[in-house]
C-alpha cells in the first residue's frame, strides 16, 4: 500500500511539473521600449528602426490570438496573430503580410512573409518574457541580420 501511495504521489508531482513547464506566457499589457543609454542616438527623422515599429505597443492575448497595437503619429496599426500555427493575414503599408505564430516552450515564434521594396521578405520574431514578467524581449531575424528590442511593462 505504501508503494502505491508513493507511486501516486510521484506521478502527481510529475504531472504538475509537466503542466507548469507547458504553461504559455501571457504577453498582454502596455509595453514601452527600454532605452539603452549607451546606444547611439538615431539620426533625426529616421527613427533608426528601419520601419519595424520599435515604439510603445499594447498587446492583448487570448487563448487563440495575440493582438499587437502600435500608434505612430495619428495612425494606429493593429496586427493579429493566431496562436495555433495557422496563417494570419494582416494589412501593412506595402500590402499584406502572412504570418504563422506558435509557442515553442516559453517563447512565441512568429514567422512572417511580407512585401518589401525588392519583393517578398521573410522575418522570424521570437518573443520572450523575463522571469518576473516585467520585460519583453523580441529578437527579429531577417536577411539583414538580428535585431533585439526590449520593452518594459507599463
């Protein structure tokens, strides 16, 4: 009887640990770019972000979708990603983009193909949260290389 009780207890701990390990982070909130005082100041008017939108954003997340909203001047750009790995289509300044988003452990990986000046451009953005949930890091990889943006929760 003691062996059965021990087995049941070990299995309960294993299942609890497994479900904890599979927990998906919630990126919801208002996020502001973290400013690195040592970084060079971008040139006036250019923003230094290559049109990739490094400003403040609001993220809303449900079990099935993540919505990212950015305000640039008087324009608001909303991007919606389905979180099940199926394709999401969003309008951009140059047409439309097609993305797939899915969780890889504690990270969200978003692969996007969009129209660029020289044809289709591919990018992969990997979202991750700090252990305390107060910092969001998005590493974007495309033909130009990697770009890391860090945000703090407001």
